[in-house]
């Protein structure tokens, strides 16, 4: 499965952004999805996941501002971020794993998108 992520860019603090993650040539039926980010000088970290049924889980640091959504009959899967902060500056990755439930660990994913950069200016 090839994943294609898009939606990054330069945004002012307080703004919003929506990322999309699409599977090339298919829907995400049968896959759980996760979103990760890697800030400059830091390791890649989990920010949220969505199961096959649509249940979601978010890292404490992003709860209330990040929303992941999906429609299993379609692609892509979306990550909406509101009230952006400079510390949200990072490369954002989507990842997919076969199965019902997302994983909090990047080792739990079979497929990765190429990453898309977000820079939040203060």
C-alpha cells in the first residue's frame, strides 16, 4: 500500500490546517491509521490514531486540537489541527497497519507516507 500525505505548509500561530492521507489505488478498508510527527531535533512521536470503526485516540499533548477522521468507503483519512502553536512545527507522517486497531508505536505500522512539513510562525 502506497500512502500519499499532503497538506503541510507555512501557517501562522492560531491558524488551522488539514492534512490528508490517501492510499494509492484503494480505500483504507481493513486498515487502522496513525499519525506521527517529528519536530526538529526530536524523535518521531505518535500524535493520534483511528481504528477501523472510527474510534480515535490522541496523545495528551494534542488533545482538543487534533481531530482524525475517516470514511471507510473513501480515501483519504484526515488530520485536522486547530489553534496551531509554534511547537507544532514538524514533519507529519501518516501510517497504516492491517487490522482493526491503531498502534501507539511506530513499529506497529506496515506502511508510511512520505511526510509533509508544517512550519508554524509566531
